[in-house]
């Protein structure tokens, strides 16, 4: 028996392993099983080139549970005593103290050091044994034992077959790894597609009302997964079945790309286009990354552009540099090449479907558009490709490429300044009347109801020349696309003020909502009242919900315009009726306001050109007194209008109709509207 010292103290080696190599205890099983697979593959290679002439036998790697142990066994090349000393004791050719000093600040630099994968065993085990026999002729089987202290023992032992058994005596605080279900789930997660069969226990079957073990090994992996096969060998159903195995609860994919690259880097895989309608974050990180069929991670940021993380499927590449735990990616030239390649393949696939089967592409557009829009917003080179197959959809469910749509509307939707106006709605039902008004004018209205459409609109305004996007409810129809300078058709100031006071007094109080009331001549047949919202402010508030740094706009109140049609019979009747009902009460108040205004203007004129310190205090006080008096009279005047408006059912009805049309009439106000409507038609 040989006893020795690994060359470091427990205080040094195992904390370093924990800090730099393995942040997650469960990784140990992946490392040990993949090491066993590596050893098996090496023997297969030696056999294939004639350097091993013995009986090959069964290559299956076995994982088994004991009362307090986990054992990983293989029939690979095995180890001699000298190889154990070289690869295990010396930790990959370095003296341990030198190793710790050399790599303490750079965990990534230890990539590829054989033996470090094995040391992950000490994350969960209080003692580890290696029982191994080399494939070499006449080799002596040996047993290596270490309890996590610097000391180890190495002794000859009996072992009939070549290969290696690694026995982990599980620590008391890691007993979860002795549960069959826990090991089964880890093998499914990390080892589902290893290239050598991996068995965990025996298959079970129901017999006499209970599950019993059979004599057949329970193979937990598919050693020839779909991405390793040739596309010519596969049918659509094969791809769909593989997708169902990967994502059992998901809808059927839209389509897929089979990747197979040998130069200038090695990359295989299958990427699926899933149905993604909303909530981008929930659909991210569904691509599984493998290195030679060993699962690495499902967080592929850095390998693919952000928008491609919406794809599902697998990527497998030995050329993506990984640290020793295979859990984190590093940036290098190969990664950038792979990222660029995948982007190109994805855009080529979309372009191909669009060109060869546009009908199919249009049918799937609602599922595809969030993915394509996300790509155009975040990846310049993808936008350059996608602008030729990205689609607009109008409110009649017709589809257009960007160029097709420009041609469609350029004659009818160009304003007096030469700007092309793209009208859009984000809810066909809620904005129906606005859409109808636009289509009656001969305009086309786009439907932009996607999660990213607001951001897309802002981007396209920068990309397109002399183009402005305007939501169809952002103004009255005649103001959406101004063809020529308008003649002044506004009401005289006094009547504007009257209408504003009357209707504003009856508007409901809503949290973070403000209304501005205006009157415009819209024609006798146009609606008597409507609510619009500024395109700019609404868009800024919507962008604040999805873009950091714009929260200021999100805190601002919603600003709406209540537009009265001064040409409409009902609005004219309100003005006539108000004059009849309020004139007597308003006249003395207005006369007093005019007198106050006259005095105030005389004083201000007298003070013109004077410095503040040269104006007598008595004059300043008089101006303040007059201002206060004017405000009081204005409130008195508005109170008269409010009392009148409260009794006028038409005013309240018109306001509620406008609110109802915009989904803003709820609760008690909606109930009152219904009662009032019944009274009006009795």
C-alpha cells in the first residue's frame, strides 16, 4: 500500500474547487459520468485503429445507488497506478501549491485540466474511492482512497474487468443525492444525449399491482440524438417528436433549422421557431447548449444574439470555450463567428419560407412577428435582412412588406409637407369608430397590437425617410393627415370658453388623468363629441413601460382632448340653451370681471418699463388684490355653468358617450348612463 500527500492542505484545495470550479453541487454527477463516457470513447477509438485488440464487450456506463454511496462505473481505458498519480494526485501536472497560486485569480485558465472534473466529487462526498484497471495487457488493478484530507492511499486490488468504478461516500449534508428520483432527474438533465449508453438501475414493470425490477438495464440517454443525424435521413415527424421530448408542454413549433457546420468551426444542432405571442422573458433560455453531447447550460447569452434566445432547441459545439465546470461561457472569435452564422441561417430560413410559400409565412406571421420585431430592434444586421420579409398587417387582415405598403399609401396618405403618414390602431374593437372614420376617408389603417410594436414604430420612423406613424385615435380625422393649410373656422373665444366650462365641469375625476376641452368645426354629419390623445405623450408613456430611463413619462398623467363638434346640432343647441338659461346670471359677473380686468390692465400699463423696486408697494398690493378678485369671479362664473350643465342631460350624455367609446366609462358612471339613456328614450 502506498500512502501519500496530495500536496495541499484541506484549507486550500477544496475551498478553491468550491469557489472557482463548482458553484452548484449537482454538477458532480455530470462531471463523473462524462469522464466515464470519455474513457469509454477512448477505448472505442483505440479498438477502431487496432491499438486495442482485446474483447470490447459492453460499453454501457452504469450509475448505481447504495445505502450511503453513489457509484459510477465504466468499461473504458481504466488507469494504472502511475496514471492515477499523474492525473489525480498531481492535479494535471502542477504541484498543488503552484496550481493554487497560478490560478487563484483566473478560474477560466484551468480549462481542460484532466482530473479537475473528478474533484467535483468532494462537493458531496466525505470519502471517494477509485477502483480501476487499465486496458493495457498485464495491468494491475489499483484502489485509490481519499477522505478529503491531504492524505490518500493507493493499493493493489482485485478487479476482473478493465475500466473504472468511482465510489462516492455521500456526506451527511448531501443525503438528497441518495434519492433515486434526484439522481434520475440529474441524469435526465445532464446526460440525456451522451454518446455512450448510460444506465441507472434496471427497468421496472407493473406486476401483481406493484412495480418490480426487470433484468434489463434502464438506459437514460439517447446516444444518437436527432442533431447528430443527417437531415436527409429525417422526416418532419422526427423533428416534431424530438421537440415534444424536449418541451413536453409546448405547442407544436412553426418550423426549424438543422445546423451542421465543420468549418471554420464545428457546430451542430436544431433550432426551432416556437409560437411566441407575448411575454418575451418567459420564452427565453430554452436553447440547450451541449459540448460533444454533454449538457452545458440553457443560458446561451453570448453564444447567440439576444433575440435568438427566443428560439428553442439544441446547439452542440466543441469550439465554444467553457470553463472547467462547463457552466459559463467566454467571449472569443469563435463565439462571435458562431453568433453571426446562426443569425444568417435564421434570416435565410425566414427569407426562404417567405419567397417560396408566402401564404404559409403570412398564416404564421402572428406567431413570428414578436420574434422578428425583437430581432430588428436589437440587431442591426438582422434588420438589414428582415426588412425584406417583415410584414405589416392592416385592419382588414391583409399583409404587406414594408415596400409594398409604402407604394399602397403614398398617393392618399402624404401630408402637405411631403411626409408619408402611417395610420395605425392597436385595438380594432376599442378604436372601431376611429378606424371607420379613416377608412371612409380612403385611408388604410395598420393593426399594431404586438408587445413590441410601439418600440418598432419609433425605430421605423428613424429608418424610413419622411415617415410618421400616427395612431388613428390621436386626433380628429381631418388633423391626422393635413393636406393643406386650414382656414380659421374656430368659434369665437367667448363661446369656446362657455363650451369648455360646461363640459369640463361634468367630466369625471380619474386618477392620473387630465382632460383638455376644445371645440372645432368638423361638419354637421360628423360625431358631436370625441376623445383623442396626443400621439407623442401616449407613445412616451407606453415606451416608459418597456424601456429603462423613461420612467419620468410613466409618472405623468394621461392627457386627453375632449373635442366638441361646433357644427353639430346637439352642440349648437347646448350653446343656445345655455344662453337662455345662464345669460341673466352671467351678465353681472362678466361685467364685474371686465371692470376688474380694465383696472388691472391700467395698473400694469402704468408699471411698464419700471424696475420692481421702483413700483410702490400699494400698487403691487392692488394688482394682487385685483388678480385674486378676478379668480374669484371666474370661479363664480364657472359655478353658474356647472350648475346649468349638471341639469342638462344632453351634456352628460354626450360626455358619457365619448367615455364609453374609449372604454373609460365604468362602475356607477356606466350605470347612471344606462338609466339616463332609458329616461331620454321614454
